[in-house]
C-alpha cells in the first residue's frame, strides 16, 4: 500500500486443450463419437487465451488524520471523511462454445438417451475450409436485435442417406468448441465508509456497489444451428462420411444467434452493523 492505495494486476496468457473439460459441464459433457475420441480434442471449455484483472482499494485522503480536510469537525468528518473506493476491472477473451445440430432420427446413435451428461451424442456439422466460424456482433436480426453471430457459410449439415439409400454417418468434421464469443469487459466499483457510534465496540459500515459500472454489453453464447440436411448422389455405403464435394445443400438456415447477455449494470446499497 502506498499513500492509501493498494493496487493489484493479474495477467494470464494460456492455452488449454482437452477432449472433455468436465463430465457435467453444460457446454460439452459428452463426445460426438465414442469410437473417435481423438476428434473431440480441442480447446477446453474454460480456455481463455488472454485475461487481465486489475483491482484497487483507495483510502480517500479526506477527513481526520488524512492529507486534506484534517481539521474539519466531527459532523463534517462523518459526511466527508473515511471513505474507501474499491474497483475491479476485468478484460478477457470470450467464452469458447460448441456448435451442434440435430440429425434425422434414423441417424441418431443414442436416441434413447435424453441428456448429454448421460452420454447422448453431440452431433457437429461439417466445417467448410477457409470460412470463419463467426461474423462479428454487428449483424443484427430484424425486429429482435439478436446478433447473427455464426457464419452459415462455414458449415454444412451432413447428408442422411447416400444415392443408394444407405444411412450415412451423422458425425461432422467440425471441431469441438470451434469458436468463442466476443471479448468480455466489465468494471465493478464499490464505495464504503465506517461510522463510529456512541458505543465503543459498535460501528456501522455503509456500502454502495456498482456492478458493470459502465453498463457494457457482454454477449452470451450463441444457439445451435438448424436447417435441412444436405443430400448426395454418391454411393458410399452404410455409415460412410461423404466429402463436402459430394454434398449438395445442407447450408444452415437458422440458429447461431446470440439472444442474451451477461448482467447489465446493477446498483445496490447496504448497511452492515459491526460489533
């Protein structure tokens, strides 16, 4: 602490890969294909390449025993003196997200399992090489303001059957957690002051807390994609995986939107009795 100011800055630069971040995570709790776990090796659900958190606590220099206004009377000091300011600023990369689709019922490997944390498969679409997964946050849906975040041109929904009527594999080539949300930025501020009372061991602390002080909009995760599955005239055999050149159509036509955000500005006040 220097002159009433305590300052701490924490910076991390990291990269985390795994094939299952946690068995009960809502993001990716189970693999796409239990016979090909290697295909699920990708960035972790909690992978944040950059994160910086700055925090400070500052004893304002006003009031008795302080640099300024040290000669004010008790009533004035009760109003102006002894204030403390705390601030936390968080700036970090966005959250990784998985992108899935729902294949035709005849293709589903585990239709009897209802939840992914019980082992239901996470079916991913095919990824188109050279196309970005996301298209930024400026593309907004008409009448709702939702963000059209996923680039439909980057994905193809796999075909159901080949040209001979054989059921094809529902497992796409897209990696697990292929994208991430926009960066997260938030500043939280707190003001607090302790008041003395006629009772020596009894004090009252006032706190004013401002979460997301600047009311910055931090976007949440996008929804999964949907659309008509592609078709193919190639004869490949049951369980085969056609190449993108063999698939016609299958471009997503729905989903991939961000329709919610993290908390807006929240202001709260409180009194604490200390005895």
